[in-house]
């Protein structure tokens, strides 16, 4: 497969396991230089070593994105090691198997910080570099729960809806830089005028 990603530089948050690990390995196999990220250094190192063993380029950065200083450190290390950034995939997230009776307001706040503000931190830290080079892609990992929530995990589902909303907003708010997402544009009709600019 040639996704035309050879030579690009990508940060995939939460790529020490699960879907993020799959994304980072796929990008690397396409010739993208990747930054494996998470809080677990052992696991991040293992993923990076697997990628390097297959002949691709990877390094790691460790940090808890719920904290401003950690997010700044992650961005700074990524920019230094990659020499810039082309693609940011905001994949890191936390789950909580709460129901309405269990999810106190603090739980909602904690998940909002983990799943929404973490992405906001990374967007704010990387967007200036993408603007400067007049090229960049920022992808949020949402969920079907954004629009069709389960009977449980109300706090988690709400964070995913917020991610869809902020992505739609960014299309308008930073529109001249074409920070878009085709999925959201076509499925949620964020801004039909911008659809004509995509292809
Ligand atoms: N799995 C599903 O069925 C499903 C469905 C729809 C959408 N999604 C979305 O897809 C994404 C990945 O899901 P997944 O199931 O693959 O998750 P996962 O296996 O639980 O992995 C989560 C990743 O995020 C990292 N992470 C979590 N909190 C973090 C924090 N505060 N700071 C830094 N890194 C953090 C973890 O790294 P460390 O452990 O190293 O900290 C891990 O690499 C999420 O956004 C999720 O909401 C998943």
C-alpha cells in the first residue's frame, strides 16, 4: 500500500498499546518517521524496537498528557527528534466503566481532562509548526459513542462528542490551514462550504 506518507513525521499519542500501536506501526511501514508515545516507557521502547527491527524509523517520548508540563515535554522532544511534525494523531484516551449513579462530577472532569484537554494541549503545541510549514494533518480519535452512546460510560461518551465538536470547530476556526477531517465533514456536515475544498 502506498498512502503517500513516505518521509512524513508523525506523533501518535497513546501508541504503546491497542489501536495507537496499530496506527504507529502502519504509518512506519508506509515510510513515516514515527514517535511512539505513552506513559509506559518499557512498552513504548518495545513498540519502537519492533518498528526499527522491521527497517523503519521510530523513537519514543514519555509523558502524561493530562498535565501541561508533561505535554510540553512530549511536544518538545518530538519536535527535536523528528526535526518538526507533519501528522498528529490524538489517540490517547482513558475509559471508566461508570454508570450515571457512579459517575460523580469529578469523574467527568478527570475524563474530560484525559480525553479532550490532552488533545487540545497537543493541538496547541503542534499547530504553530504546521501553520509555519503550511502543511499538517491533525486527527482526533473519537468513537461511535460520540453520537450513539451506550447505556453506561456517560462521561466517556461525552468526551468523544466533545472531540467531534472541537474538530468541526477547528475546521472553521483554523480553516485557512485546512485542519479538516473528511469523516466529520461528510457525516456531521461541519461546514459544507469547506467540502468543496477537499479532494
Ligand atoms: N477500543 C475500542 O473499542 C475503541 C472504540 C472506539 C474508539 N476508541 C478510541 O480509540 C483510542 C484508542 O483506544 P484503545 O482501546 O486502543 O486504548 P488503550 O488500549 O487503552 O490504549 C490507550 C493508550 O493511551 C495511552 N494513554 C492513556 N492515558 C494517557 C495519558 N493520560 N497520557 C498519555 N498517554 C495515555 C496509553 O498509554 P500508557 O498505558 O503507556 O500510558 C495507551 O497507549 C481511544 O481514543 C479510544 O477512545 C476505542
